[in-house]
C-alpha cells in the first residue's frame, strides 16, 4: 500500500524538488490541495489528517503554525525549515551523523531536516571533534559559498532579472540562523566565525573549515578520521589524495544527494582546509528530506535519489 505524503509548501523551490523526486514512485501517494486553497487552514488540516507523513517546506513561522495545525493527528512531520533544528522532541535528520540516527529517524514522529550550510559544516566538524582532532572550544572560522536558490524567491528573482551582483558576502553580524544547529550538532562549544556568501550560480555549495596543523593534527589523520566515520555511507564520500585537484567546484554535485569531503593543504606549511561540497537543494534540502522520508517509511534509503 502506498504511503500518503503531503508537501505543505509544494510551490516553493524545495517543495517542487521534493515533489519531482516523489511523483513517479509507486510506493508514494501525493496528497495535494487546490492551488488557491494552499494557505487555507481548513484545507491544510484535511491534508494533514489524510497524510501518513507531511513535509513542511515553509518559512520558520509558517512551519510552527503548521505543527499547531497538525497537533493531535497521527501524521508524522518532516520540517525543512530551521524552526525546529535545535528544538526538544525533534530528531535531527542527518542519518550519517551517528550510527544510532538511522534507527531514530525510522521511528521519528517529528523530524527536522538540516540546513544546507550546516550539513556541510557539521559533516566536517562532528567526526573531527569526536576523534579529538578539533577541540570543542577551539576558535574556528567557517567559510562558505552557495548558489542563489538558497536565498528564496526574492533572491532568485534578483539573479534571474540580472540585478544581483556576481558574488556577495552576508550575515556579517554573525547572526546566521544556521549557527545554533552547527554548534549543537557538531559538538562545538565556542561560537565559530561564520562567513557565508552567494555566487552567481543557481545551485551548489562549498563549505570550508581552515585548520592549523599541530599536536599530531596532520592531513592524513584528518582524512582517516573522516573516512572512518563515513565508512559505508551511501551519500557521503571522503576523497582520496589522488582525487584532489587544484580547484574545488561548488556545482560539482548538482542534482544529486551526494556530499564529498576533502582534506587539502600541506603538512610542511602547517595548514589545511577541509571542504564539503554538496547541492544546496539536494543533500542540503530536498534530497535530504527524501532520504529521511525513505527511512521513516521503511523504503530503500536511496529511492528517488
């Protein structure tokens, strides 16, 4: 029997990509409401009541309202917003983060999809902190560039009508909404300096964590710790030295649910840059939501991906 899925906010960028990954699956029945009623609370309540799983592709406040609308219903929720990523009672949907998470996700009633920047940052930091190669209170910086689709419809419109710059840095007051989840789920206790930016390309992302090499922290040890953590992971690969080139391209994994990690630098120079590359709309949003949905309904983890 097909699992009934309602995408609340289907018309947005993330919602549309989730729909595209689900629409042709025989094991999924999509519940949809008329476009003109998509903001009607009664229509949405009916959809929540009919669904086995609902995926919230909404701004934060609207996602919180959706949770209230679904209160008391049997429907399980996947929230693609940042509203519940550090909230009590919500499972953080990054299956590769720990060996225990896939089972927890499979049983979750309330699941929060990770953010795109935080997926890249946490994928680097959590294993290295657990391995003792980064101290939780270490002073770190995280630098990143994303395609403009991560900024929502207004920013997408700026780029498509040619009024946006080729590149810009933002969140200069260090208040980016992904910082709390980066700290919570990586194990950092000291707030990192975070410098996100946007480039003139639709989708794709590179997240960088620069590190000084000292006290036994070498390129090889960093790489080995990441490779051990992600051994057997279906959607995360740690690149070998032979696979590293002179350039890292943020768009290299577009339209996939893959995440690639690489350790770059020179031991003799005493510096390294650990880089995560992913599609901000794939592993950073829609792909991750479908991966989590698959685990929740007992489907193959890669179905639709």
